[in-house]
């Protein structure tokens, strides 16, 4: 199976911001955003992509994947 870590749509790792008191640091989550599947705020009847993400607020949504996940939209990195 083709895995996300080898796909051209494998995006940046998502960082989680945590801290204690006034000290804040960012930590690695192990999840990356898939750049293939996009967020849309359009009516789903007019979207032509084979997959989209839509959240209730219309603010942001993203497919978060680990490097060993795989899907049918895999495209090898060049």
C-alpha cells in the first residue's frame, strides 16, 4: 500500500501549543494535514472534488493523517 509519508499531498506536521503558566512551547503531534482534501464553504452540490471537508462553523477543517496512513488519492512525491 502507498502511505502518506511518500505522497506529494503530505503536508506539514501539526503542532500543538501547550504550556504551564507563562511558559508556552510547541510540541509535535505526529499528525500532518493532507493537502489533497480541501475545506469548502460552498454548497456541496456545486463541489466537483471526490472528497471535501466541511465543519459546522465554516472556519477551518482538515484531514489530519499519520505518515503510515494511505488512501486512493496517493500521488508519489517527485
